């Protein structure tokens, strides 16, 4: 078995067209395909594990091989208007790499985007070199912007080796 990369990150949105304005027009992600028509039927229901499922989607390029897929379900439950809180099992987020986190945050704030904090600067520990900040998309879904100012490959390799040598055995977990 060989995993060769991450193909895409999927985000379930309320309104595909509204989300395209945010991710394409505001953040600048380029189209990989035009928005699809509505898909439905027994094969889709089984494939996505959603009885009565219907959906449409768009794939947007986030640089290199990274793809963000936006999916609107036609049968999303009516009482489901709030995204999963970040510390809930199964919650995820997409992190978009930027050249300058402070400048990106300022540019997006000028366009009305809401952030959870100032840019966080990490210069010690396993994430040394990261400059990161969370923001909300139109549905209140968390998106992260990350600048990697520097990367200490030797320190990372040493830390990984130490973890693997000392981690608890699977049978104890």
C-alpha cells in the first residue's frame, strides 16, 4: 500500500454559490471544475452514507496539488445550521498556506472577514516557524491560514524518532 498525497479536503456548506463567492472570489482559490449539477440516487446514497442523499459540488485549487471541495447537500437536516465545535470528535478544518499571515489577515479583514484572534507566532517546540490564525467562512466553518516562516527538519526528525521509540504500546491504549 502506498499513499501518495492528500487529494482534497471536503467542506459541507449551506449554499454552494454563496461559498464560491467566499472561497473563489475573496480567498482566490481557482476553479478545478465548474459547479456540478445535483447528484442523487441509490449509488450516491450508499457511497456517501446518507439515506436520500443529494448533493452538488465544486473543486477549487488551493495551490500545488491541494484541492478544497465544497459540497452542498440537498437533504441537510433543517436543524443543522451550526458547524461542529472544533473540539468535537470528527471536527476538522482546512489550513491554507500563505506567504505572509499578518498581511493576509489584514487584507481579508479589510474585506469584512472575521478572525478568532491575532496571528499566533510559534518559535518553540514542534511547530516552530508557524504563524497561524483561524477565521470563519460564511457558514461559520473554521478555516486556518498558516505561514511557515522557517522549518527545522533536523529537530523535527529527532522529535519524531524519539516519539516512535518511546510511545505507549498499542495494546495499552
